[in-house]
C-alpha cells in the first residue's frame, strides 16, 4: 500500500476513517461527513 511521506499520515487517516464510519453508520450525511473531514484535515495540515 502506498503511503505518502508525511508526518501527519496516521492522524490524517484516523480523521478520514472516523468520518467515513459516521457516513456509513448514518450518523452524518455524506456532505456533512466529508465537509467536517475536509475542515479537520485542512487544520491538521496547516499546523
């Protein structure tokens, strides 16, 4: 499996994975989950 050489990769996949779970479980709509993931990932990468 290809993994980008970024220090934040583990946290990146944790955030994305959690939101994918929320979408699949129906706790969030696709738009809500993806928007939240994008917001959190942008914050992470800005640090």
